[in-house]
C-alpha cells in the first residue's frame, strides 16, 4: 500500500480534542488545516484525508458545523448527505478500483466532533488480517504522499465526479 510515515497519535489526539474543528478550519482556509478538495455544492463538501492509511481516503461532511447526525439532520438532509457520500465513493472507486470501499462515520463530541464520513478504498490484495478496522488505524503510520501526488489524485477524483454528474 505504499511507504508509511509514523503518526504522532498523542499530538493528533491533543489537536482533535482541544484544537479548532478541523473541518471548519479547513473551510475557513486556516493554515495547517489544508486538504485537497474534491467536492463542494454549498451544503456538503468532500476532500482527501490528510492522514490516509489507505490510498484515496476521503472525507465527506456538511459545510455547517453539525455534531450529531441523528439530532442535527432531518431525514431529507441525511439522505442528501448520503447521496454525496455515495457519489464520492463511486468516483473514488472509478479511479482506484478497490477490492472494497469502507464507508463509516467516526468522531466524538470529545474530538473531531464535526460529523463526517470516511470513504476508505481498500486496495486489492491486502491480506485479510490487515483489512477492516486494522486498515484504518494510524498506529502503523500514515501513507507518505507528495503534494504533487495528492494534487494529481484529487484531479482524477474530481474528473470522475464530473463524469458522474453527467449520468
């Protein structure tokens, strides 16, 4: 799956629990919170995961700061968000051709509180014991990616998203 860089999980947790909301900071253009954008329709956004454990991992989130998907989204908003998650997942699949794509919402009111979905494409050939949650955990590090590789992957996924819009 590529070379990995160690992840300082203690610093990450400290930032997630006491720092600014990473999604709101990204959307505000704050330094240190940059992500490669994939999609923005004014209500929902998608962007590449800054700390990917799987190539092409993306996040999909509401633009407004929402902390509880059940209490803070009505059924129509929830379905609209899920439609974007599905569309982004289809675009990621078109570009990366994974064996499976994991879709899950993580976070907590104690850290990373802004509701977001992970679109995590599992590459073909990953041994079973390294799949599922194991594939998502940063304890073994995160993928090393150059800014050029990130930008190119973003370009390819945005192009796939544009093709899907024509369907």
